[in-house]
């Protein structure tokens, strides 16, 4: 416990403020386990059913395609529903299930109806909704994220400010899908025009920089592990999009640039800002007490990860998603190769999500969570394009 100073905040309605805060925190804590378990089971069930539909497509009536599309888009819009849930105030568990079902169904049906013949655009707009909402929420004080069931629980002391690992994984993966699907759509409309591609790459890089800042800047919460994950995955994708060979030198360059990014945020935190985040506090603790502090941090993160893997439903979601990706490589024969060939930019984005899963698992004390929420966008986008292509 490195300690932080206590600040006094003057409030006329202090008793009611604390009571409302307590009611909200307790309500989220009571509902979180049940809702997120149902959410994870839904993600797994829809993905498994989609693979079953793809494998035995000829035995299904044609109208089943839109039904499968609805439930796959529901994977994304359920996340949006969970993010917007705090706007409705405190709800009963039954009301939460009803809201999530109705919202995701209406949003999925509407988007599919508008873009039923444009599966790439459907994925682009669905993922853009998640990305833009999360960025806007971070920049405006995290009012939705910190009170969402998919956020973090104050009672267990997992996190007290900034974006948690659940939404960090979602933001990183959704951003990668937005960037690469945008480039695919641009390629289709401009017939590989070099100037259009250059402008598209500029937009993608700007988007990546904005997301890294929202994740890592101390005033927004400084999720260091998520920032390392985002930098690594985004740099990997940028290099791959520009046909840079992924060898030892490139990987080392990604490591150096990621370290530089963290170093910039650390300098702001340590030398510029008045109230330091845990990033600067940990750095100062290491300076005062030696590298043994860094060793303790690493050991604690590994121990936490190993414990969480055994008890959380997120590890099962991650395993199912990776198994589904493995199955698609072999059944139906050639379907995965065809989709990777047709959407080369998306293929790079998907590989970037896998990079974020590995790096996120390594550099976060609940790395399985950031990996599991990232892989949702990998499996959903792949399955949706296969179903509708």
C-alpha cells in the first residue's frame, strides 16, 4: 500500500450523495455476477450456433440467415446496452434482462435491415457505435463506464478510476475492427486509389492515437496494461498494413515505441500533473525501493491471472472463441481461407486482436478478462462475414 493523500470535498447534500453512491455500488455488485455470466453464455451459445449453421447451411431454410445475423449482431449491441444501462438508473435484475434483450434485438434488426446486402458496412457501423461511445464516455468523465455492470466493482477494490479491463479489451478490439473494415470499405469505393488509401491510413493512425490517449493519459485513468496492449496491437496492425515484415527487428521496434508511449504518459504524470495516478506512484516507489518493487508487481499480476483463470467465466469464453476459430480453419473446407483472401485488411485486424489477447494477458493482472472481451469482436465479425458473404 503506497498510500495517497485524502482530499476533502465540500457538499451540502453529503449524506444523500454517499447514500446514493452506496446504493449504486451495492446494486452493481449484487447483479454483476449473474448478468455477466448470462452475457458470457450468450456469447458462447451464439458463436457455437453460428458455426453449426455455417457447417450445415444447406439443411437450413434461407430465412435462417437473418436470424443468425440478428444473434451475432446482438453480441455487439448487448455490450452497447450494458454501457448505456446506467442512464436508466437502478433496475431490478429482471428489468436489466428485458432492457438488454429489447435493445439488442431492435438495434440488430434495424442495422441488418438497412445494410442486409452490405455485411462489411454492418460490422463497421456496429463496431463504430461501441468505439465512439466508449471514447466519448472516457473524455466526459466515465459516467457510464464506472457505473456499468461491465465496468468494475468498487467493493472488491479492483479499480477506482479510469476504464477497467473489460471495456479496455472491448475498446481495443472494436477499434481494430473499425479501422480495418473502414479500409476495406474505402478500397471497394475507390478501387485501390493510392491517394485514398493514404488518407485512409492517416484516419486509422489518428484513431489509434486517440484511443491510446484515452486509455493511457493519467487524467483519464491511466490503465497502463491496457495502454501497453493497445500500443502493441495498433503498431503491429500499422506495420502489417504497410507490408512491413514481422521479424525480430520489427518486434523490438514495437517494444521500443510502446515503451516510449508509456514514458511520455509517465513524464506527464510525474512532472506536470498535480495529482499523480498509480503510474507515477509506482514509478516513484521503484525509484525509492529498488527493482524488487517491480518484481513484486510482476509476481502479483501473474498470481492474480492464474487465480482468475480458474474461477471466471471469461476464461471459458476465451477458450470457446479460440476453438471456434480453429474449427473454421477446417470446416467447411476453405471457408476461412476465402474470407481472409477477400478481406485482407480485416485479416490484419483479426491478427491484431490476437496480438492484443496475448499482450493483454501478459501485462494485466486480470489479463484473461481483457483477452476474452477482445476476442468477442474477432469471432463475431468473422462469423458474420462468413454467414452473409
